[in-house]
C-alpha cells in the first residue's frame, strides 16, 4: 500500500458521468474478533489492491473542469 496518489488522470466513462454527485458511496466494514495481526492484514490488503487496481481509484476535481455538457439532441 502506498500513502501517495499519482497524478495520472483519465476521462470518466459514460457510466461514471451518469452517476449523480450525491449518489451514495459504497463502503466496506469488517468487524474483527480476537487479536489483530497488523502485518498480515497490511500484506493482504496490499495484495488485494495490487490485483484490483480500481480499488485504488480516486475521483477528484480537475482544475478548469466545469462539468459535462449534455449530449442529448435538442429540437
């Protein structure tokens, strides 16, 4: 796992553009019983994130971006 985000950006897909800004976020919660092996947990999380890069995605503001224009034809 890294604590740093790279500055690479990609355009949103049509599906991502269709999601309203106030859409609910999907969160994962896990209750762990017993002693926690922090090193093992860190290793497992790093391997999952390495195998599924989309889990590391962040959507953030881009300077100068003012939103998507509607592609719906008028008239």
